[in-house]
């Protein structure tokens, strides 16, 4: 009995060390990801003035990122399973950093489109690779917490991306480079440097971790192996990715996540443009003002996580978050530029809180080893909202001179998504539902894990 208690203690210590040592590394990677993904939002007006990229072309180029992301998400996930999360995360970071750096030398629309597409291809698989890494290092009981903290970090990353962009744009003329060239060049090189650093900081296997004691390595390895063995004996139906894709619940999840991504990326790429309507703003002030909605979102996500821990069902919380997003966006469309920023902050509290709440639903019915390909499907199709939102806003602005009709559309999408949530089947602790049966956990040699 005493040896069991010691093993439990060693496991707890190992998990705590992972949260203190590895999770911060993942969050730094997430910050770099956010910087390189959203920096064109702050460079939009400068690209139009210097390169001739108009609103529609900007929106199309911003959205092309997500087309490539959707195309290459599943292949990237397969390669990650083959080479391991450490090597693949390093590859992803270095390649997206190089492409982002090349954005500093864009000269026309075609080059802009090509680089945005390549950036999406380079970044594809980042989120599933992180989830897979968690599955290989974190016991099931703590894995949801690790994922929630990682997703919450995206709001922190978004909050600091604005001030950083503003400071880099203010370097206009330094060493003969324009501000937007400093923005793309610096943030791209930063990702390359972090990518090389990550290779030496992350460990591929538990046995390689010098920061764990021998007893902690044994306890953590046995815990993960026990979970694998439990599910290896599961003789449930051998699903493949196409069957997962055709599952009505997966399609519902894709639709809801699509709506969430619409709001997130419409704000990511067009919020600076909306704030610039406030009289007297500069690149620097726009960068700092753009951080306000994301800071508010961090606070909201903190309390949403607390309520989530107490809730038996996550669906009512997800519905509430989506409706807050809808109301805030609708009010922003009807308000003055200053009040629009206030209401967009409220909307951000809704749609950013919706993201971690959303991911608890598929996580409740999937084994961690199946989670990566399932998330790849939901993430890749849902992320197409990142194409529709900026492209749609670009066309709307070019045709009408305003993004207000786009805000009405976002409010409607969030409202529809809130209604769709009630069609989801949610598995609760100690219960089995149609949802959990439909998402049955296959054995480790299942095509879910081995085929694209």
C-alpha cells in the first residue's frame, strides 16, 4: 500500500514539473504563432499604400492561410505521428518563421497570396501536435487542464501582439526598412530562433527528461502505458477518418467551431482597421487599443474555466458564451467607433471563452491517442472560418466602404451556433450516451491512427 502511495506521489510530482517546465515553452510557441498569424492585420493599410493590396485582395490573402491550413492539417498530423511531436513542432516553427520573414519582401498581390498560402501550409498541424505531445506526457486526469491553459494562452498572445506590432511599425525608416518590413522580418526571425531553441528544450520521450527523477519517470511512464493498454484492449469498431468525418456529431462540431473561428479571425484581421476609425489614433495607439478586447477575453476565460469545473454539462456555458459574442458584435455594428471597441471587447469575452468550452465536448468522448486526428478534422474544417471571415469582410468593405454588414453576419452566425449546441450529445461522468458510442475509442492499431 505504501508503494502505491509513493507511486501516486511521484506521478503528481512529475505532472507538476511538466506544467512548470514544458507548458511555458508551449505558450511561448503559441505567442510566436499568434504574432505571425495576425501581423498582417496591423500592416494592412501599409501594404495597401506601399504594395497596392486593396481590401478585397487583403481579405483573400488573409483567408488563403486557412485554405492551406485545412488542406495540410491531416497530412501534417500523419507526419507528426511518424516523426514525433518534438521534431514536427520544431519543423513547423522554423518553416513558418521563414515564410513570415519573406513577407517583409512582398511586392505584389500574387506574391502576397503565395506567401500566405505557404504560411498556412507551414503552420498546419501545430495544434494537434501539441495535443498529441500532451497525450504522451500528461495523465488523462490532468490533460484537460493542460489543454485549457494552452488554449487560454492564445488570448494572452493576442493581447500582446498588438503592442508589439505597434512598436515594430514605429521603426519605419530605421536602417532603410519600412515599418511593416520590420514587423514581418523581426517576428519571422523570432519564430526561427524559438524553433531551434525548442528542439533542445523539449524531450521526445519521458525517459529523456533529465528534469525528472528516476522514480518520477517510472511513475509517469507506467501511467501513460496503463492508459494505452486499457484502450489497446478495446475492440470497438475500427473507424477511419472518413467515417469520423461523416459522423453527424463531428459535422455539428465542425459547424459550431466554424462559427467561433469566424468571430475570432474577423476580429484578428479587421479589429485594427475598426479601431483606426477612432479620431487621432496612430499605429502605436492602435496596437495598444487592439489589446483591450483580448485582455478582457483572458479575464472572461478565467472565470469560464472556474464555472466549467463545477458544471455537469458544458453545453449551457457554451451557449451563453456564443450569445454574449452575438450581442456584443451586434451592438458594435450599431455603435460609434469608441463604443464599438467596448462592445467588441464584450464580444471577445464571449467567442474566446467559447473556444476552450467547445473543446471539452469532443475531449470527453475521445481517447487521447484518437484525439489528435479527430481534432485535426474539426480544426481544419472549422478553421475555414478563418478564410470566410477576412475574405468576406474584405469584399464587404471594398463594396460598401464599411465592415458593419460583416458584423451583422457575425452576430447571426454566433446565434445559429448557439442553437446548434443543443443538438450535441454530451457524455457525462459515469454515463454512456449515443455521442460516446459514436465516438468509440479504437485500438491503437486502428486506421484512425494510421491512415490519413
